[in-house]
């Protein structure tokens, strides 16, 4: 199956700073999903991107899908302590809709 | 959307024993999945639980070690058999639902094998 590489592995920011995590693939992706997992919690779905060059926004979060559909990014503007957690990109594959997760980016925010 | 519950939430087990984890969804769903997540790591798919047929296992996971049941569209169980300390992990079930075919996750079962 396809794999996605996610960077960085960790990111520590001061509250108010911006944050970006990237998800890259060597092959063209049909879709990408993003999930957030709070410490001690379970993954929660954020968004799905399917179109080349797609950009979606959720308040301070901006999600992008590359023109070649080989990369995606999640950008958080003016981070808050509530943004703390691990952000995973995931590729939905096959007829059974199974997910292949990236390794995730752990975001910590210093108040 | 789907709300998922898991039992037990955590357990400490002795080597060589087996533990069955239950996953209940509040609505009928076609696809259910079982994942394993080591602390601080990503999620690894164990298998897809198919209703009315055998589960579909990912590479590195076998039915004898992780038997799965899916008796109906709202319920599944995962058994971790003949446990060893290497099986210590968080086990999560999920269900596919929603217009984006996203997955909704249960709260997880934290398993410690001594």
C-alpha cells in the first residue's frame, strides 16, 4: 500500500505563534484525511481533501492539498493551548476504506 | 457521525492469557476496524472487521493471535490471545461513517501484559 511521510515529528511553539505540519508521498494520492489526537485521547477527524490544489479552512486551521496531489499541509494560525496534541494525516485506501496513518506531529504550546 | 464505546478501558493481564475487547457503535455501520497504538506512536491497522465474514488482516497480524468477531452492524470484538509483554499497547476500534467516509474512534483499551 501507499505510505505517507509526515514532518516534523515534534513542534514546540509559544502561544500565538503559527504551526505547520506536512504530509508527503512519492505517489499520487486520491485523498488525504487529517485527524487530531489530544494527549490521552483518541483520534478525531478534522477534514478530508480530495481535489488537486484544494484549500479548506476551519477557523484558525488551514488545510491544503498539493496541485500534484502528492503532499498536504495543515497550518494553524496563532496557536492556543487548546491546539496541543498530535496531528495525523491519513490516506484512505481500497474498497474497504482502511486508513494508513502518517507518524504524526506532536504539537506542544507554551502559554 | 458515530459514537463508539469500548470495554474494558484498561486491563493488566498475565503472560499467556487472553483478553477480549468489546466495541459498540451507537448506529449501524458497514465498516469497523481495529488498530494498535503504542504510546507516542502512530496507529497501526490490525484488521478490518467484516460483518458476516472473516476479518481481513493486515500484514504482520494473524487470526490465531487476534481473532475478531463481527456478529452484527453495531458490535465487534477483538481478542488478544496468548499475550506477551510485547502486546502491551492501546487498542482502538473505529467505524467508518459520515459523508467523508471518515473514521470515528472509540476511547481505546490500554492493555498491560506482565
